[in-house]
C-alpha cells in the first residue's frame, strides 16, 4: 500500500505542476513505482511537462464516469521501466464533473498498485482543491519567495491542517534567486519558514533550465547536472526518509566562491 | 388591613431610590407603586427631572415586568428611569459573566483567512499571521508574533488591552476604536513585548508591556500573596 502526496499552493504559477513532475520523476529514479495524477481539470499541463501529451487516450473524468478502466487511462512514461505513470486531467470537462468522494476512491485504488501517488492540485481553494486533497495522506505546499505567494500558502496550510487524514504539510520554496534574497529584495528562507512554521522539505533555485526542460517535455530531474535537478532529487530522498541537509543558498544557485568568502568573514 | 410598606422611597443626591420589598407578590408591588406615584405627584410638579432607580433585593423580575415598572415611572412627567438593581441573576446571565471573566488559552497559529474568537480573555500561544484575526470580549495576549488583526473588547469594553511578544499587527481594534499599522515595519524595528490600549485621548496607544501594571491595575487577579 503506497501513499498519496498532494502538491498544492493556493496561488497559481508558483510551480505546483513543475514540482509534481520533478518529484515524481525523482522518485522513479530512486526505483519507486509512481503515479502522477493531474487534477487540474480544464487546464491540464502535467502531461505537457512530462512530454506525454500525445499518448493520452482516456482521462481522469473518463475513469470516474466509467467510460474506461483506470489502467486504460494511465499513460506510461517510456523513459522508465514500468515505474512512472500519469493519469491525465480532462481538458474539456467541467471542473465539477468529479466529486471529492470519487477522487478518494480513485486515489485509494491507485495506492494499491503504486508506492507513491503524486497529486497535482489546481490553484485556488475551491472545488478543484477539495478534489485534489480528498485522497491525500500527505501534502507539500509550494511557495515562491514573494509576499503574495506566502500569504496564499499560509491560507492553504490553514485549510490542510483541518484535514484529519492529511499529515502536517511540508514546504517547498521554489524559484529562489539567491542574490535577491541576500540583498533583502526577496523574502529569505528563514523569514518564510518562521512565518509559515511548517517543516521545509526543499528549496529550488529559479533556473532557466527548468523552463527549457519543461518546454521539451523532459523534466529537469532527468538531467543530473543542474542545480534544480539536484534540489528535486534531494526532495525525493527526503520523502523517502533520508536526512539530506539543505543545500546552502549559495549552492542552490551560483558557485561556491561566495560561500568561501562568507566563511572567511569577507563581506 | 395594610401593615408594612412594600415600596420605600429614599431621596439621594443621584435621585430617588425605590426599595421594593422582595417578599410580597409582584401585583401588590405594582399597585402600591402606582398609589405612591399618584400620591406624590403634586409634590414634584415644579421640580426638574429626577432619576428613579430600583433596588429589588432578592426578587427576580422578567424583562416584561421590568419594562412595566419603567413604563409606570415614565408616565410621570418629571421622572426618568435609572437602573434596576437586583441581587438575583439568572443562570444564563451568570454563565455569560463567567465566560467574560474566563481566560481561554489556545496553542496554534492563526493563519491567513482564519478567525479565532473568545468570549472572555484570549491567550494565544502562537502567532497571528497576516490575514488572520483574533477577537475577544476581553483582553488579548499573544505569546508569539501578532501580524494580523486583533480586536479586543469586542462587546464594548474600552479598558481591554492587547499584548504581543512581537507587535506588528496590520490593524488593532479595541472596542470601537481602530488603528492601522504603519505601512511598513522596518526590519530593525523589533516591536518586542508591547501592548495596545485606549489612551486618555481616546486613541489606541502602543507602549511597553510594563506600562499596563499602572494603567490597568485590574488586570491583577491574584489575591493575597506578596
Ligand atoms: N524553479 C523554477 N525555475 C524557473 N522556472 C520555473 C521554476 N519552477 C516553475 N517555473 C516556471 O513557472 C511557470 C509556472 O510553473 P507551474 O509548475 O506550471 O506552476 P503551477 O502549476 O503552480 O501553476 C512555468 O513556466 C514553469 O516553467
Ligand atoms: Mg499547474
């Protein structure tokens, strides 16, 4: 019996889908059986980032409405040997086509076959959010170092804390620009974690490679040489229970030189 | 047939006080009050307005009965009604009073979009984040950082205070007085261990926590001791 993790944020465009794709990929790289579930009905794009769009035949709404069996709708990621699958969202249906009860049932049955079910949540706190959270055991909240994103993350954490079946959420801070943080032009990691007071599970740099990779349908986590990839792989290892220290800010982005300077007390 | 008086009228500098016997029936009381009022009418004719209060001892009057007494008084030209003072409280009134006296402690974070309410004093062991709100009939004590909205004395208590370990609220309200935070709190502005109260000018003042012991001595509930 696997576990289901919902990736959520409140605010749109902070990197939920990118995080879902990369955490899923990184877990599969660790040899886990993973099913990605896109619950953003009407605005699906997890399939695009994964490069699986062309292989979609059925979708989540087809499964829920009984037009096909779950396994018929799952799209296999050929880069992995039977480890990574995607259940795509419907592109056409109405958001209310699925109920939270149906979602829970669906996720529960996926948990029978997969080690991890990663649920990509739509923006907002309405119907789509409730669907995405319905079957989850754990939650990861994604935010960027911006006041409005942190505010929405706080709102979502408040809602998640009321979900009896969901463990206390963990935090990913995405799109960090270390020079802006150091200059105080962006909220820093400490400020964000004390404000939200939940455990940090990872920080990811703002990295053009992430966008390039997504546009090619190759999640960055597949590329072993990028900082962002290491960040996502570290998050996956922490999910698996390893205690991987956080990358120092200077290593999240940029070289190690500035860290050395700091060590020697040079400003 | 008549023996003792059920209605005793006493004049004080604040007006008349009517002591109503609490053993006789309400009907007798009403009748006697009416008699007394008509009897005394002439005497007061040219006097200025006089306040009439009641002391009703151990009698319990329903709201309708109280209103009846008030109407009797109001019918007299130069009389206005003061308060009706009884030794008796209903269970609901007592429960309400106890709730208002009570300190409720809560350990959590009040997050954006959340509201935490208490009838009496509120002791929050945690933060109030921006967009979050705490409301209390009495005082509010935040053991963490107050960065959202706090509203103390929500039923009208002007003496209510708000204190916080880190005082960076977006808005503070005490009773019906509102104050907004400065647009930015500077980073080196720690705002630690502060309190908010309504000052003599009727505005909300923010000061060191320690001023409260002088300004609101009634915050002390500990009896005895040294
Ligand atoms: N770490 C990152 N560095 C650079 N761009 C990123 C990063 N994470 C996400 N993005 C970009 O931000 C945009 C929104 O990301 P997406 O994952 O679709 O957000 P959401 O699902 O929360 O709406 C996309 O264009 C994506 O490529
Ligand atoms: Mg998305």
